[in-house]
C-alpha cells in the first residue's frame, strides 16, 4: 500500500522537530559528560586530600 507523501509544510515542521530533538539530545549528553567529569574531579580531590592529610597524632598534637 502506498502512503501519500506529507505536505511540504508538514515535512518541514517534522524536520525542524527532529533537528530540535537531536540538539536537545546533544545538550543532554554534554551535560552528562560534564557531570561525570566533575564527579571524577571531586573523587580525585577527596583521594588527594585523604592521602596528604597530616596525621596529627604522629606529630604529637
């Protein structure tokens, strides 16, 4: 069965919606990537803080 081609205005609207959805998906992926980078930086900072935290009991304080 043949499906009629969408009207040019509808086709253009659908193309714009698809483009917008794609851009939103890219933005979400970038946000997620930034969140993961920040989480890794925080974990590293905490590890470094624990690693280099002075042991005040050893210093006799």
